[in-house]
C-alpha cells in the first residue's frame, strides 16, 4: 500500500506576504512576530515599520493613554473610537522602566508618531506604548522638575518630528530660575543626543486656560496659545520643526477671546481654536487654509451640558472621527461630548487625589532613530 502523500500548504511569494502584513493592525503584527524568525525580523525592520506607518496614516488606530497617580502609577489605554466604559477596548500598560521615578510626579508632555513623551523628576523618557520600546533622555541644564513648572505660565513645552532629517525634537521655552526676566529657548535633538539653545528675545508666556497643557503638534510645527507681554495681546506661538525657529500667528480678527478660556488644538484636519465662556458656551474656530489668516472660520458654537458634570477645568484631549469631543474634566474624569455639546459618557477616576493625565496617540511599530532600550 502506497504511503499517502503529505499535504503541504501553498507557499505565497514573499512580496505578497509583505503586502498583506503591511495592511494589518499593529496589535496583530506584534503577535505575528512570534510566528517565526523571518517574520520577527521583517516586522522589526525599520523600513517595514515606516512603510506600515505611512500606509495606515489614512486610517490610523488612535488611542487615549491616561496615567493615574496614587500610591503607585497606573497606566491605561482606551480605543478612541470605542465606548469609554468598554472593557474590551481598554488595555493596562506598565512603566517598568521608570522605577527610579517611583514616588515622584510624572507628566505626559506630548505624543508623536506613536511615542509618548514622559517627564519625570530625574529624566525624560520616550515610550512607544504599542511595542514597549523606550529611551531615557537627559534634562536640559535649565530644566526644572514637574512641581516647579506645573503652574508656571513662563513655560512652553512640546514634542514633534522633523521628517526631513528623521529626527524627534523636544522643545522648551522656560524662565531662568536664577535670573529674573531671562528666558531660555532650546530644543533637544534625538539624533544629536544633545540640547541646543536658540538665541533671541522671546516675549511670550503661556496663556492657555490649562497651564500644564503642552504644545499641539500639527503640520510640521508645535503650537501654543500664548500672551505677548511686551505688546499686551494674545497670539498663537508656533515652532517650525524643520526650520528650527519660532513664529507668531494672529487670532481671528472678529473674535473676542479676552473673557474666554482658550487653547489651540486640532479639530478634524484643521488647526483650531477652542474658546469657552463663563456660561459654558464654547466656540470652535478652524483655519481652513493653513497659514492663511483670513481663513479663520467659526464652525461650531456649543452649549456644554453640565447637568451631570461640572465643566470647570475642562481640558481638551482630541476629537473622534465622528466629531465627538474627548476631554479631561477636573483631572478626575474622562468625558465625551457630541458636536451639540451633549454629554455622551464619562469615566471617573475620583479615587485618585492626584487626578489623572491623558493624551491621544496613534498605534505604531516605529522605533527611534538612535539606539533604544526594550521594555
């Protein structure tokens, strides 16, 4: 009797396998790294991860990361498009690489291309929550601890990416603690692994309603809502990540922001201004043509429903694909409103006396241009 021939699975061309993998979500690719050595090498390759990030840019998987600090640090990630209270969309994460910061305040200072910037007492950290890749960075010589700058309006901070040089930049404008009325504007280049100071006069201070808020990353620049103290008016301050220089943009001509709590953010695909009055009426302005001042347009006027939630200290985080608004209220609740100002849902963390911090990030497999550590 002849032995039955063994059945073998058809073999796909390598290029076809690559094209299939490039179109899969990050969470599946991380699992597939365990399939075999060749897949591990492929999915870890910088060319593959960059191609995957570019392909998924049109339909990215965005998540909200929030950190709750009590006796110890709790970190959780929620799918931005899912319900805030859905257990299936929530993932617990661990900051195992930050043992030296235990007992000290930790702050989220930005997100870019899947990386979260964390500022501790002793160091700064870049961390990809999707892969666990992280890197420890030095504080600047003018750097201060979290508790020092938390409510200091003479302080700007931001995090972004220069695609021309494939470099991540940390940007800081701070007041010299030893010299009154002296400010230092500097940036840290990940590729150069050093801080560099930019000389000049910088007559700006933070005018955001939330002094802890960091700059908004949009279209190759970092934006802050600021106050020009020499001329006594509010402006939008921007740092161009490619040209390495500070710019100034004017507010809409026909808007009255003097009595409102304002901030810069991204709404949909536009640079946007958020202005909330004392009666919880909120205006959303967008710049429909980038860097064209006359294109500022008021697109929404919301009356925030505060029957269930006190909107004091409301801080924006992001908007969903459907136009819903997600923010932090009082540092104790994550809330979601629709574009009519109606409360859709909220997630409370009132058990923590320190509240929580939150930031939106995009899932990615990207690594850092310099050598990185693995969690």
